[in-house]
């Protein structure tokens, strides 16, 4: 019978895999057979113990810090109200290079805090947009319009602006 910790670790492993849009077989394919679907599944169910070395290798494969795979590092803010703003992280490349740095660093910090590494989109709060406005030395509404023009922020974000 799997321990509670093994089950919690498995849940974290499953959450990271699913955030990246991978099935168990997708992991096996993407890793070119390095990670077998049956092994990953047994780690995720807590049926099989994972060594520290294997955990570090798996974290490297997923592109996340090892600490994000450990159960005690789960974000505490999971019960907050759903955010209304969506950043398209794949469109960050369309942001002029001299403007992209602060936004990319801010998004990476939020991802690390939440343990959210899907790499495609990131939901943020109105307060995050205000903070970005301070960083960019722009009113939040003007920054939002610029982000929308670059295709990084969803146009529905206009509705929640002051």
C-alpha cells in the first residue's frame, strides 16, 4: 500500500505531466523510451518508489525545479478566485526585445510560485497587471492595450480595467 507521501508525490508528478499536455505514452515518446509509460504511471500512483536521482532526472526532463515535484511545495493559493486575464506565453516572441524582458521574468516568477509550467498560457490577476504597469512605468490600462496589440494579453482584459 502506498504511503500518503508517495501518493502526494505521484499527484505532483501527474499534475506537472498534465500541465505540459503529455499522456503517459506521450512521455515515453518524447523521451524516446527513456521514461516508460508503465514506470511513470507507477510513480504517479505511488506504487513504485522513485529515487532522488530519478526524481532529479524526471524534473530535468519536464524542465521544472525538483522542488516543484515535491508535495510540500504545492502553491498555497490554489483556492483563490479564478483570474480574469490570460497571457499567451507563446506570443512573447512578438514583443519587442527591449520590452520583453520584464514581462518574461514576471511570468516566470508567477509560474515558479504556482508550479505552473505548461508554457503556453498564464492566468494573472488585475493586481499583476498593475504591478507590471509599475515595472513598465505605464498606467495599467495603457500597458494592457499594448499587450493586447502584441497579442500577448486576451482582449477581454479590457472589461476589467479601471
